[in-house]
C-alpha cells in the first residue's frame, strides 16, 4: 500500500556559515491537502522548501516522496518527481511570449516542411490554452511577458508547473506582490488546484490567507518546527502567538527618561518606487530627543523606503522630512550625514560596507573626507588607522588583521558590529536602525539592544525598523505599525500589547482595507 | 595569505603558461623556441645581436624599444583608471586620435621654439583626450548611456571626422598621411647622434613613469582616489556613504581621457610623426589586454607593458632571424592573454593546494 503521505521530510537540518536555517525539522504532507508553512522572516521556511525543490542539499535528514526515499540534488530531479515551485521572484524571460516561457526546455517538436526539426509553437499554444481553461488560469498564450501584469505572470508560473505535470506545488509567499483582489483570485485558484487533486505547500506569514484556504499549518520559528496545527480548529491569534513565540523574549533594562525637543518630523510622506507605485502613503510621525520610535510591520510594507527617504537614498514624492524643524527634503546624502543622521541599513553587505575594502576604510566610510581624516585631499593613514582601532576596541569587532582585515572575510555579526560602531561614532542626533539584529546570535542581539538604548539615553532620537515583534516591544517608547505603506496605528508602547501590534502588522486589525486599495 | 604577493605569482604563472603554449607552437613549426624567445630580446636591445647596421648598437635598440612602449604605458594607465571606477574605457584609441590631432594642427606645424612646443603638445593632447573621456563619463552619468557603446561610437566619429580633415587639409600627397610634424614639437628626439651612434630618445617615457607614480598616489593616498575606487567596488555603498557616484565617474573618465590623449601625443607626435587617416591605433585596444595582464594596477602595467611590448617589438627581428612569421608574436601574446584571463582559476588552484597542504599537516 502507498504511504499516506506524499511528501515526508524527516529530521532535516541545514546549516549555513554562522546560522542554522533548519534544525531537526520533520514535516509530513498528505496527498491533496493545502499545507501551510508559517513563520517570521528567517524562520527557515524558504530554506526548507528549497531543500525539497533540490536547490540545497540537507546536512542531515531524509526526504521521502510517495513513500520512497529520494535524493533530490537538483531542481530538474524535483521536476521529475512532479514537484514544482513558484518562487517569490518570478523566473520569466520578459521578451518571450507566455507559451515560449512555459514550454522552455520541454518544447513540443515538429517538422518544418516535413523534415526540418522545429518547435511546434501552434500545438504548444493550443496545449497552453487547454491547460489554462482546465485550471481556470486565464492567459492569452501569445502575449509577451513584459506586456502582462504581475498576477498574470504568476499564473504563467503556475502553468509552467502544471505543464511539467507537477503534482506537488510549492508557493513561496505568492501573495506578497498582489493587491487584495488579486489575492482573492489567487486563493480561489489554489483551492481549485487542490480540488483537482494537487498537493499544495504554501509558504506565508499572512494568517488570514492560511485561515482561509489551508488544511494544516506547520509553524517554524528560528529554524525549528514549533507546532503542526489543524487550521479549522485553531484561531489566528493562537497561530500568531506561536509564530512570534513570546516565551523567548528577553527583557532589556530600560530606564524611564523624559523626551526632549522634536528631532525628526515626518509630514505626510509619500514615496513612489521605480514603477511609480506608492510604496509609502501619507505617513506622518515625530521622534523626540531620548525617544525610540519603532516601526513594526511585515517585510515589504514600506518601512525600508521610509528609512531610505530620511537618509536621502530615495526620492520623496510628496510630503516633508524635517530635522529640528528644518526641511532636509532637498539635501544631499552627505549633507544629511553632516546634519546628524546616522543610518544602519538593512542590507549590510550590499549597502553598509565595501566588502573588498579593509576595515579601516569601511570604518571611515562616512567620515573619510573630514578634516582630520584628510588634509588637502591627501588621506591621513595614521589617523584612519587610529580611528579604526578605537572603534574595533570599543565595539568588540573581531577581525583577523586589525584595521587591515578585508571586510569580506569577517563574519556577518562582526560586519554588523563594525557598521553600528561606525554610525554611532558619527555622533549625530538621529540614528536609524533597520533590522539591526537580523541573523545575529543571542549574545550579539543583546549587545545591539543595549547600544540602541544607550543611544536613546544619550538624548538622541532613534528610529528602529524591525520585523521582530519582540525587539519592537522590548525597545520602543513609541510604536508605529505599518501595513501596505500606511501607518495603521501609532501609540506609546505602554498602551499596546504584543497581540494588538501583531494583529495590526498582519492587517487583520480593527478594519479591513481591501475595499480602499486601488 | 598576502593578497598582493598572490597577484604577482598568479600573473607570473599565467605568463609562463602562455610562453609554454607558444613554445609548443614554435616546436610544431620545427624551430627552437628558446632561440626564438632569445631573438625577441635581441630585437628590443635586451640582448646583443650578432651584428649591427651602421649607427646602431644595443643601446640604440633599447632606446627605440622604450620609444615603442611609451604610448602603451599611457594607454594602459588610462584603462586602469577607468576600470577602478568600474568603467570600461574601450575608447582609448579615439581619445588618442582627438588629442594628437589637435596637438598636430595647433603646434605640430608651427614654429614655436621646442621648449615651449613640447609641453604645449602634451597639454593640448591631454585636453583633447580628456574632453572626449569626460564626455563619455557625462553621457553615462546624465543619460545612463553604456560607456562601451558611447566610446566605440565616438571612436568611429573621431576617426572619420579627423580622417576627413586630414584628407582635405593636412594631407601629404605622397604618403597619403598627415604631413610630418616639425622636430620642435616631436616628443621623441629622433635619430640623435651621440658619438658614432644614432638614438631615438623618448622624452615621453620619463613622463610615463611620473604618470604611473601619480596615478598610484591618486588611487592609494587621495580622497578622490578613494571615492573612485569605492564607486568601482560597490556603487550602492558609495552612494550610501554620500559619494556623488555620477561625478566620480565623470572625473575618472576625464582622467582616463587625459592619459589617453597623452598616449596619442607620444604615439603620433613621438614614436611616429604623422597620422594615418581613418585608422584607429591598435594600442588603445591592446591596452585593455595589457591592463588585464598587469592586474589593473599602475605598477603592474609597467611590467606587463614592458613584457608584452618585447614580444610585439621583437617579432620583426625574430622573423628575420628565425624564418618565423612575425604574426607568431601575436599568437604568443594571444595565448598569454588567454592564460591571464584564467587568473581567477589559477588563484583558486593555488588556494586549493594550500588548503590541502594545511590539511595534511
């Protein structure tokens, strides 16, 4: 008899340098169910599914497909086993037609003039049209990818899997890029796929979606499997609690201080991304001296864009940013640094550091042009070195060759220490921390939290942007919750509970906004 | 562990492998590769020839060799500077042409005394080259036009316009090239008699050494150089740190163009004294290869230029002595480039051997 489970992943452990992405995770998926993987960013959901799809090999553990032990060492092996995956970022050739994208690699062959081998594109078009009717995935096979919208592209990705006879369909946060109406349509499609006998694995951190369509739900936290729940009999609040995992919270000592003058004032800020889509809409808040304002929210809801706009890396569409009452909207990035804005960016390696430069140069990246660092355009190596050394000592940056260490060779945690040290030593008036503890170990996290509090106690204004609810609850004096580019709730931290903040973050707060979004 | 040391070793290994491959080809042609390579050295005045023509000796061969390699030093340096900002200046030849053409018509045909004329030639050529280089940088910064495309197109534009001007105004009816410039403006002291021998003395060579040191200082010691390198190493981080990425690119292309312009001056108003219409100098393109072999470092290109120019310059003598085609030299150069392009692979191999040794102990 066939096994009850179509997919079994037993005791999977996957380590990356400095981080355990999956630790002894076992999941069993039944044929014909929608199985959701729920967890915060970095909880290990995507890694687990990448292992199933053959993109990584597990360090430990085994995978059984239809009860048979399989070694899945490449995506093509996964395809042979009828596993398909829709990635968060679509993998389509934008100047090819829908048909061409779908058949790529498995083209139906024909004979041109009876003997020349060619692709039978007409037959392919017909096949795709049939397939799209069968599963209710409306597309016009001859359309060019660059001419169609995001949700149609996603349908193309789904058709790509179905064309390859996928039975087990993995969706990696499929709704992240869609509008509410498109989400509704997609969820209907996914339910339809299940009804026609497919097995679905859905990676998500949106509780309402899981509640709507999933049968069972596995919750991952920091690489470990926390629980497997029957979705029907569990309410979203319980899922949220398990996902965020309050019991691991560690309190950071924080003494009460009074707030001073207003340092940063964001006034009706609207930011458009490169597609002219408003990613931040009409956001206003203030941060005073000695205040930590934390923006809580699920990744990709516009919080990083706010930080970029304050630092001058992104253009403001409308609204104003004021520092001590003075508009900085038209200032250059460097003028803003000089005005006292320090910025610890989310992307350490691509933005925060020049990986191929040594530590000394990286530690002076925001100050190298100042008088003591350079005289008449000639760099003062001795001073650069001294200054680098003092940051290394003060912030406990571990590095092999002191100031001469090439930053690429350092661990992620130490790279982050270097950035934080550099930015704090600028001695500004406003410090922006974006995801400051992502990927760090517990000890390093604690240290960063202390540094954030210290900044506040020095009377600086601190803007903290974090996806970790714990972090927000522990550190913030004021919490602003952002959901799809708008601040839904802003209040003193004392007046909010973790549960409330979590609900606002998920967009399942007091009001449903599906109707008002374009 | 030392990175700089590694780079030198890798370059040496690459060159050595290229020479071995070249030797195999020479063997296939039934010649002795060692004497072929030795004849390359002889052709450049680095080893004594069996006999010399009248007025020639080893030193005069060597000074001609220095004269020959001077344009390449500047051209390769131009490629290095652009490369540090992450830009690919494939328009060195066009910039050489514009700079040297302006210097030719403004100074080359004048009677200005030579103490004044020679510096003016360099200044005008530098300005002309810098103008074109800066324009390429500006197009990149302002309109995001890929520098490779704009520099290739400007190469042709410059070549045809200048070709037209030479053919209509400055042509020598016999040679069909631009008229010879005066000795007052020429940067090479041509056929100077010292004792019973005649020498070509390249004044530009000294300037090239100065330029190498200057570029090294610029890149290693100055704020401007730091910004240029930062833009090249990580554009996003450069922007984040407040560097004006666009103007850094324009400045670096401007400097690259200035060096190209001087390369043009020491070529067309030094090594030779005329411009052939509608022909782009291969120096500008070979400079990219020289830069690659030299590990795109200012000091590195001094050695790679020296080395590759021996092969190129010595090929004439090799062909006459060995009965080998002069083109064999290009084949050898090509093989060396091929092995140099594999330098990342060689570096990985070195590291792997080290790791294995480390594990074995």
